[in-house]
């Protein structure tokens, strides 16, 4: 079993399909490796929201971001990132 894990981790994956699960924010990925081994992996997709504020925020849930480009090349003032789960 350990050898199989190493083969999967060290090979190229070809994604066959993405399926929704009953859990919000979690997808099931079906992939195929170079040596024709098919497997599934659960993938958690967080919801990330960017807030461009003209006023500084002291909220601990927000993370200040400096290296993002906004749509239509709009000016960034105080850009914050907020990450949450789908639940």
C-alpha cells in the first residue's frame, strides 16, 4: 500500500472528472496516473472573498493582501482577503 501511495504522488495525474458531493465545498476528483491507476481524491474548495476598502480594518478575520490585481485594473486601496468554508 505504501508503494502505491508513492506511485500516485510521484506521477502525472490526468483528471477524468469532478463530482459534487453532499458536503458543501467538497468535490470528488477522479484521476488517472501514467501507469493507468485510477483513484479518487476529496478536494476541499474554500470560499475566498476580496474586499477593497478605503478605510483600514482591524478585524482579525481579514488578511491584508498587497499583490493582487483587481478586475478592470481598478485601484487597490486597502485590499483584504476573507476565507470561509461553504458551511
